[in-house]
């Protein structure tokens, strides 16, 4: 009987703790980062792009645009990443003017060995992209291993992307 | 006066609905309805609490034209939704199927109803007892 009474008086505290747990968890969650259903799946076929482009080498596929401010922010890091031995960096130029893109790359440097123009965003939709920048890491077999939404920070690179790329380059 | 009436009529007829139909012309009423049904049931991934029909973002525009192309090509609702879900995940659909990630969402109303019933019963018992 006493036990029941104690339990009853503790009830509000328990409910509060459950709510607290959910609130704390959502503090660390960005609602704009939606997990991509593509991770672990082969690269989808993209209109006007040969699928062999993403095979036989580790690829960083970066969706960018000259008008995108966040792309500009991550650009110096992309320049550094592109110097990684054995790594191929391919850019998708999202809804951009070719002329503007050329000026952008001339000014900030060109990390891409290949640039795919996507003037009306069709390729982006086929890739499940919903903003710039987005970055995919693709292994030698052409399977998407990771997707990063938003600009890559130095921490993202050090803690997540670099270790994964090194592993993929070693062929694991 | 007649001139004025004609002008008003012309202005009134060029409503936004007319513009939308010009943008996405369909040969059949059925396809038109299908298109509207799908864009009403899909989330704009950029402005997450709006559907594709309401959103004016550039991204929603691209999604609409992509859906338009599929509808005109004679794809079914299921095929179009499957195409988008395969690329953007179940989150893109406002009508998600019963699935591992969504079972809590579907069962929550039943669960809450059961809890409410249990509380109600205990309260009822208490009052009847006294």
C-alpha cells in the first residue's frame, strides 16, 4: 500500500523524465538533415551521365553552385581534399550559369576533375538532393557510402569523411 | 461601360488558377487531378512543413515539374511516389506507409487511446467505490 503511494507520487517525475529525455535528444538533432535512402546503394542512373564515371575509383561527388554562399565557405576545404592521392572529385553544378561557374572556379580554384552541368535541377532530384552543398562519397564499385548535407566543416572532414575515404582507398 | 465590363472580365479570368494550368497543361482532367493529388501529398524538403502544392521555393518548382513529366508519361500515383521515396526517403511523403520507421507514428493514436481508457477506468472505479 505504501509502495503504491510512493509510486503514485513519483509518477509526475517519471513522466517529466521521459519528456526530458526526448527534448534532450532533439537538441542534438537537425531536422533539416534527412537520412538518404541511397547510402549503401549503387549510384542511380543520372540523365545524361555515363554510370562508369563513378566506378574504379573513390569519388567525392559535390553538388555546388556559384550563387551558393555555403559552397563558397566549404570551397577552400574542397581544394585541400582534392589533393588526396587517388581520390577523384566530381562536381555537379546545380542550377547555374556556365559563365558564372567558370568565373567562380577561376577565382577560388577548381577542385573538380569533372563537372556535370545541371541547369534545371533534374540530376539533383534523381540523386535525392534538396539543397547545396551536398556531398556524396562513392566507393570503387560505384556504391554510395556516405552523404553529407550542408557545408563540410574541418571537424566533419577530420572525424568522418577522411577516415572513410582512407578506408575506401585502401580497398576495404 | 461595355469596355469596362470586358476589361473586368479579362482581368478576372486571368486568375492564378489559369496561370497554373498554363504552366502544367494536361490533356485529360484525370491527369490534372492526379497531378494535384500527388503534389498535395508530398513534402517540400526545403520548407518542411509545406507540401509541394503550397510551396513557392525553387526546389518545390523542380519537384513539381519532375512529377508533371511523370504524370504526362502515364505513370501511376504509386510509381511517382515510389520514385520520390526511393530518392528522398519516406519523409517526403505526407502519407507514409506502415513500416519499421513509421510504426510508432501509426500506433501512437491507439496507444494513447488505450492509456486514456485505463486512466478513465481507474478514475471511474475510485469514484464508484467511495
